[in-house]
C-alpha cells in the first residue's frame, strides 16, 4: 500500500504546460486587424446566445473568443472561434466541432484531415462541410492539447492528456476554428488558409506555442 501510494503521488501531475509560456490571454493575443483583415464589431451584436448555453460553455472553457473578420479586398466574412480550457479533465475537456454541429442538427460531409503550409511550417487541420437547411458552412479547425496538435480520432484527446499526465504535466487545450458560410469548399478553404496564415504571422512569435504547441518541456 505504501508503494502504491508513493507511485500515485509521484505520478500526480503538479505543473501545467503553460507554466513555461505563461497562461495565454487569447482576447489579447488575437489582433482585431491584420493584413487584409479587420474585425466586424457589429457582427456579434445580432447573435443572441441562450443563458443556459452560455452557462454550459463557461463550465467547460476558461476562455472563449468569437469574432467575425471581413476580408477587405473581397468583402467576404470569416468567423473565428477559439475555445480554451486551462485544465483538460472530466467534463472540462474540449468538444470536437463535428459533435457540436451534429447535435445542433447539421449534417457533416465529409470530415477530412489535411495539411496546410504556412511559411516555414506545416499544420494539420480538420475540414468539414456542415449543412442545415439552406445554410452551408465550410469549417476548418485544429485542437492543441499541451504541446501537441491532435491529428487522430476523438480518443487521441484522452491519450494525449494521459500521456502528459504521466510526465507530470496537467494539459490545457485549445480549439481553433475558422468557418465561412459558402457553397464551395475549395474556394472557402483557400481563403481560410490565407486567413490562418495572416493571423499567425501577426501573432508574437513567442506566443505561437499557445496556438500551435511545439514548445519543448524541460
């Protein structure tokens, strides 16, 4: 019993992944304007979220950023949503968008893993088309858990969290989602790639691990 207790104590995570980086403040990290993009300050005013839904989201996530950006050359609008949880445990784990969209009555076709190229790095992202009635939304997202971007099925979230826990690290998690109401997936994907590249280029390089992971653990 003493040995089991000692092992359990030794394996209990004691530090968070973001201790080395500082807890990110995504509202401050994401600029309101960059490159050819500018936030539409009026977009959120028309969106009324039920109090029950807001309460549930606040229980799961410690930070939520929701903005609409206008592509100034074309006038097209992209929606950005960041959901961040400083602890990935129990009910506070990130929810994957395909499950959230499906629960709201959307049909998902298809869900694919793709690689986009951003200057000197590549990034694996999930893409899907979500359809409900006359609304067709093209969605791109990725999930960061600790220092890793998830590229597998839903179980990979748990495996990654547990692997970090065995290393003594309490995992945090970020869901980064971009979408556009558009019929053409290839055309929207290209614009979303440009948006993602421009946004990450505008972020302080020291803060990129908060979005993309990859920060080494000592």
